[in-house]
C-alpha cells in the first residue's frame, strides 16, 4: 500500500524552525553571560589575542634590534617594559613572544584534538585496535612530558615547527584517552544499537552519532591542552630546547632574564605575567565551558 | 510451500564464547512468520527471546558469537550474508523497536533528522523528500502536529511519543518484518494500548510480519495471532493464541497463565508462582530443561530430554506428560460448562 505524501506548507515550517533556533540562541547567550569563569576567561583570551595581533604594530622598536647603549633599562616611556641585556625592546619582544606562544598553543590544541579524536574514536569502536593504540599511548604517557619533548627536540633540531611536533606528540595520548573513555560510554547506549538495527554503517555511527556526543569533553580537554602547550613551550624555550634565539618567546625571554633577575627583574616579571595570564585565562575558560556544556551541572537558567 | 513464509527460523543455535567456555543462549529454535501475522515470543527473563531477535538482525558481536542453523528471510539465509549485505537489510527489510524508548534516540539530533537519516540511507531520497516522508510517518503513528515535532529534540517529548518516533523510524522504509522487543514495557497502560493499536494498524496497512517479544501475556492476547513460548533457549510450546490460552499443554505455559493476577481476584489469596528460578545457561539440566521446577515431572523427565512434538493442528509442545495436561484441560473445560 502506498503512503500518501502530503504537501507541507514549507514557509510555515521554516518560520517555526527559525523561532526555535532564536529561542535556543537567546538561552545560550544568557547562560554564557551568567557563567562567570567562562566570561572572565573569554575576556582574558580576547585581550591576549588582540595584544598578540596588534602590539607588534604599535611599537616602533624591532624585537631583534640591539641598542648597546640602552642595555637593561628599566621600564620608561620610550621602552614600556624596559630593555633586555642586549638593549632590545622588551615590550616588542613580549608582544612577538605572545604571537609565538599562542600560535604554538593553538596549533598543538588543534592537531592533538584531530589526531586524538581519530585514535580515540576508532580505539573505542574496534577492540583489537584499542589494545594496540592504548598500549602505544601508555608507553608515551609513561615519559614525563618535558623529557619526551626535550628528546624529540634533540632529534628534530630547534625549530618552531618542531616545538609544535614535540608538544603534540607528548599530548596526543591524553586527548585519545579522554575521547576513548567518553565514546566507550556512548557506544553502549541503546540508540547506537538502534542505529545498527536500522542499517547504519560503522563509519556513520562513529562520525555522525558518537562524535557529536563526545564533543563537549573533547572541547574542554583541548582548552586545557592549549594551556599546557603554552607552559611546555615556555619550559622548552627556557631550557634552550625550544624557540631558538634570537627569536623571542616568553620562555627564552625568561631564560635571558634569569642571570640578571636581581638587577633587571622586569625581564622576568613581564613574560612571566603573560604566561600566568594566558594559562589562567584558558583554565577559567575550560572550567566554564565544562559547566556550560555538561547538561548535569546546568543551573536552570531560563 | 516454503515461500509462503516471510521468515523461517530453522534450528537456530546461538553460542557465545565466554571466559568459562561456550554458552548456548539459543538452542535449536524453530519457528516461522507469515506476512501479516503477529507472532508472540514469550518467556521469562533470560530465556533467549532477545538473543533470538538479535540473531535474526545479526546484531551480536560476531567475534564472540557463533551461529548455527538457518534464518531464511524471503528465501535468503541471513546467516550466510556478508556484513555489507546485512546493512541493506537492517532498517530496510527488517526493522526493530527496542524496549527502552527513553534511550533509543540520539540526544544530539532532532527527531526529524534521525528519521530522515534512515530514509536517506535506504531509499536514496533527497533531504527535503525524506523530511516530508518523516512527517508522514509520524502522522501515521498518531503524533499530533508532526511538522512541529520534527524540530524537537528527544528530551523535549514524552516517553510514549519517543516510542512512536522509534516506530515511525523503524517503519519508515516499509520493512516486511518488524521485530518489537518489549515495545511497551516501559510505558504506562494507556500509552501501551495506543502503541499496540498503532503496530496493529500499520501491520494491516503494510502487510508486514511482526515478531512481538514480550513477557506480558496481556499484550500477547491483545495483538498476537500465534505464540511461541521459550524456556532456557528452547521453544517449549507453539500454538495459535486462542489454543494457547484455552488449553496450554506445557506445564510451564500453564504456570505462566496461572501467574497472571486477576483483576477480580481475592486480595488475600497468594498469586500462583512457578517455584525456583531459570537455571543458569552454564548449568543446563540433563533431561527436560523445565523438569527441576515442574510439578508434573517424572523419572523420565529428569533423564531424557523431550522433543518438540506436533500435537494437533498448529500446536507443538516439548513435554513427556502433555497427555495428562490435555486430560485435565478437557475435564476443566467440562466442569466450567456444567
């Protein structure tokens, strides 16, 4: 018997759809504004991003130009953050360092998210693959991050790209673990079995149905990875294994300032402050996001 | 002769490998389903009803599962098909409705998206057509103003509604066989009646066969035309629904029927129970599997397993002492008439 296809008033439907969409968006904005940590985190991150983008443009000094006469000058109207032991303008160096740190952090976050997602999803779905991939992850996680990153840098050589590779390799297992454990839970849900009974292929189940259900823990984890990547990059540069001199990064400015910490404390204070701000901002943002995205911790704001 | 059946399950055996050795969850189950017929599959928890259904759909993890026997669907043995071929059958030719409507829908998509997805995979339709089809299906299952509903998420609708959505999804490709695994257990009685009506109506309209898995004999009486009673992985009795309720021939079936609480029953009278519990599958009795709990059990029952025997037109039973039960039934019926 043939079912009759009724013509539906399409205009009416799209109107309705828009209305519910607007309603949902309004609720989301409201919840965002009510969540103090995500709000503060966003403000800090926004400020840092604007700083990294525009600060190098407003300062007349090049981050690499040395003025021997002006070495280790305290902050002044000419040099806002003072100068370092080669007479280079510290404001300009910190601003350029912000670009480096944020770029490294963001690249690491994005790459670990993608690779960790693929590994975690497939590991959760195929048990043989699970055993192999998780043992590899165990092995990688057995090393302290900084040691593993230093070793990789030693092999690959000091290049900004290699810093990204080193930190990414150290952090992929963490993301893969989080993705795997969340998707193991989702995989056992009845709706996944129901989907199988409707003839959905594994590809479709993994990417279309498991993925959206684990996005929130992934996003939260990735903001933390972003923060950790900034710290790791700074640590590597501080140890001399990261961004190579003379290019500035928050880590190697700290390294330069280490010897003169009692004579020119501004060399330690300014980059250190920025590292703290960046990490604090990201962590607040991540915490807030976790509360926003987790349906169980929602305070009912209507 | 063989073609009149939509589905023939022939000596189906499903064996799981477990740490303590192989476990036979379904042991030589045989039954048939015709077009337009509702077959009830009843039994206690753990008797292999759901495993039988999942075997037909081949939903079990095949790494740990071994099948034996035949499942002929439209003349093709489902057990010999490849995984890719099964993908084309699941949801398209055979559909399944699950017990737990609350968790059978993906929370991150609207219900329209989810129904349309199945339609798009199997019928190669465009998105817009699929949506219109989804609206039609929802209307068919009796959901009011479906054009509004399809934009809602599963958490926004009630349990009965969700079960209707599941039915709409299962029927969206007009399957010829529907497997309903306890479709009404989680719902209250009024919704239950509505859902059963919906299934019954759609069965007529689409001329499909239905396997209704349930432990609720009220549901069986309401919708089924024929009933298969299972116990510990075996079919112990098969009969059309009237015969089963009027003259059950297996002591287990009889016990089940007696255990139903009567609405006009005596409040102080204890309900009939079947003593003992279903034995574990690791520890199957030697003779008749029901013998340890059976009030009719004899020496023979404990030592030798009975076979499924055809008694009269359309009634089969697996019991040594069915003649005694038959006699009792005749006497009972005689006394009630007097």
